[in-house]
């Protein structure tokens, strides 16, 4: 069921519910959804809201899905005892960025090249669709994704959105 649902997410025409989204509230809510899982693994979730940030025009449910997929991948990369740091800031006057940084195992250059490819996974029980969905949702929001990773250090994923001005 999970694989079919994730496949449908990739191929169905997107019906987006665009509205002004408070980035701080969105991040806070998404972190609450994974907090018990993170706590049980000894993973600290760090986020400091920035009240001065403007809203972005987006589909809050889809952005929540993006963040959850990023957190779940980060937790899998960490395994136990680590940190996921989430931040939001203005990239410039017209764009806002959300950064998810983990202290996990990191990725090789080969993995970085394939990470958004459907069905590519490094996990025994993974579908290889989570990050493909992240990329798809970012694309339909006209957002860009920047990925940096270092083996044995961690991964940083930055998603850059246009603001709602």
C-alpha cells in the first residue's frame, strides 16, 4: 500500500491548495509529528523559530510531507544518538529557505547523484520514493533543492521557495 500510494503521489496531477503558509508554524508542527520517534532513538530535534519571516504561498500539507520525508531520511541516516537541526531564513528579498541538517552517516558522491531517482534506496526496507516525492513537490512549488553531504559527517538539504509577496 505504501509503495502504491507513493507512486500515485509521483504520477497523479497535483491538486494544490495554495495559501499563505507560516514557515515557523509548519516546521514546528512537522517536528512534533516525528518527536516521539526521534526521542526513542536519542535524536535531538533543534529548531529556533524566526518570527520576522514572511509567509510563502504554498500547499501546507505537501510541504509538511516534504519535511517529514526529510526528517525520516535523516533519522534513518543517524540511526541512534544524533542531531537534526532545522532552520528557516530569507535567502534574499524574494526567497525563503528551509535547511534540514543531520549528523548521520552522510552520502558518497555516487549516492548524491542518484538520491532523487525513483526506486534508488540505501535502506533494506526503503521504497526509494521518499526523496523522489520531495523533489516532485518542490518542483510543482517552483522551489529548488540544494544537497550537500559528507561521509561520516552528515547531510544538509536546503529547499528554497519564492515568498508570497
